[in-house]
C-alpha cells in the first residue's frame, strides 16, 4: 500500500506540474494578444472548487470550498418579453450587462481572470473568452464577436494561443533533461562490461536468443548501451542481430512481425542484465526474514542446484510457489544454508543489489553549457522515439497494451528518487505535447487543423460545425480514457 501511495503522489505531482505549465502556455499567448482569460484552474471543479481567487480593485479575494460561479448569462427575450429559442427549440442565452449585476459579484469584473483549484485531480483548464472548447458551448457564443475575444483575433494570433501549451511542454522537457544531466550526469552500462551476458524475454528466446548471449551488433552497427537494443529492435524494426555466445559470434535473423509478437506476448522485461544475486534489502514478514537472511548475503544455490545469477534463481523460485526451499548463500566468505518459505508469487521477500554494483558503469559529467545542447538533443531523440513507437498503437497487439493512469503510475519508482522523478516528468511532458498535437477535435491539434483550413481557404469553419466537432472529440477522448483505464483494471484482475 505504501508503494501505491508513493507512486500515486509522484504521478499527481508530475501531471500537476505539466498541466499547470501547459495551460500557462495558452494563458501567456492569450494575454499577449489582449484576449481575456475567464478562468484558470488546476484540476477540474465540477459543481464546486476547493479555492477560488480573483483580483478586484487591486485586492485579491478568496473563496474556499465554494460553489462555482454561474456563467454570466440569462435567457434572451424579444421585444414582447418572450424567451427567444433557436430552430431546435433551445433557449438562446445572452450576457447579463455588468451594470445589472449586484455588488460583490465577481462577474462584474470580466477583465480579471478567476484563478482556482478544483477537487478532481485529472488535469486542469484555461477558459479563454470567445473560444469554443470543453468549458463552453454555442449558447455562450451567440452574440457578435467582441474585441476582447479569441474569435475576434486574426488566425496568425489565434495559432500561437492554441500551440502555446504544446510549445511550453516540449521546451519544459528539454529544460528538465538539461537540468538532470547537469545535476546528476549520465550513467549507462556498456554492453561489453556485462560479463554474464543478457537475459531475454520468452519471445526473444523463441526467436533464437539464449540467456547469457551478449548483443554485439545490430544491422552491422556496434551497440554500446543495452537501452539501444529496445530502440533498434522493437521500435526501428532492425532484424539482423550479432551476438557473442560462448566466445563466438553468431548471427540471428528476426522475423518481420517480431514487434507484434512481443506486444501480443505481453513481455514486460524485453532485455535485462544478468547479474549475481546479492541481497540489498530484506522485506519484513516474509520468508527471507523468517530464515534470518541478511543484507549482503550472496545466494549461490537453490535445492542443491548451483546457481548464482539472479534471473536463474528467480526462475527456480517460480517453480516452488508456496513451498519451502533450501538456499545456499555466502555470508562474510562462509557458506551457509537456510530453509526459506516461498510465497504465492514465487518471492522470498528480498531486493537484489542493482546491476551497476557489479559492473563498470560509464559515467558522463555535463557542465552547465554542455548540458543545454545535450538536454535539447535528448528531448528531440525522445520525441522521435515516441513518434516511432506510436505506430504500434494501431496494431491489434499494440491496442491491447495501451494503459491509463495505473500504467503511467507504475513507470515511477517504488521509492522516491528525484532523478527518476524529473526524468519521468520530462518524458511525460513530451508525451503530453505529442498527444495534444494530434489532429483530434477537442485537442490542441484539432484546433490547429481548423486554423490551417482557415489559412488555406480564407474562411472560418462554421461555428455550429465547430461545436459538433468539439463534442465528437470529447466523446472520443472520454471513450479512449475509459478504454485505457479499463485495460489497466482488466490486467490487474485477470493477469
């Protein structure tokens, strides 16, 4: 449960930072072109808000746990006092004149933005005056465009307002990457230093690999970092692999549908570094603690089998679920033995030391001025890689692997680590920028698509069409949200 809360807190903090700065991108360009921003909210606020604030006559006013202020509108009436309806029988709304609003009503000060924090931590929004989005409909835009509204601006001013959020997210990612490189540098394990070779997923084993092989070349090009293996094989679709096996080079040819095989299998550990099993931490209340195993113990055998590689021992424990096993281990140079209970998940309750404790890791330091171009380069490479990966979403196997908030949360570590947190935040910032730029109505990319249409034709899309497109886009996004989070629930319950 503690792990869940740590991951959830990291996820909420990361997304809060990203959404806040994304919406500030829209806000900044809107105010640059003197367009009113009606509301700016962190998190959504159905019915009520945790905090609402507005600057009135030079002083800030605050409301806590307050109901939302209704839209500044009322039914429009004709000269005879009857309510006006449109062709579908829907009441036509009009703005209430400011001088008719009571004193103290925040709606009397439309030039100032209402700032707030909602109670539903799933995002946030920036409601721009005169813009058709998820915060308003056509009834609120029934009057002629006003000078302070988004719709009264030229297409060349509306475009920066729309892309401001995406632009900020991408720049933010590069800034974070640069800061991470400057603060912590970069560590990676050269493959030639992995002296026990690599551990492969079942799909790779079925296609000619053996555990203990070390990848030397991919399509004839040397490979140094094991992270490149996933990029080149799974994303770039490289098929010719040269491995070092028992001191000899051997070529492996992968099939053209290999990426689909991996996705269909659900393999989560594509390639990992084989390493000795030395205990780093012992969990309370599990078999290892009951058997008095300690940090630093080096496991070298299970049930009489001489094994010292972590992955081999883990596979052996999987065969002994809910049973006791005899474990041989070294402690301070002395060989010992213990009877250890294995739980229903094939675990004994220990965390192994990380692989970089056993091998020579390459560390690269970055000065301030070197970190800036390195961060920009890393941001561009990450975006390029993600775009390449996105094509897998349109395969049957890829669609099944899509995940929601649960999957994203699992990307964060079980313990708080600021380096990993900021690296993950930079990655999510790039994903948010890319996904928002997709040409789907209700996303920034959908608005850009309609603006490009206007640039080319010289005509604005019909506002009624824009409303329908916005509604369709919202339904599509809600359906996608239900699907990906449903995938998470299904995997948690049945896999």
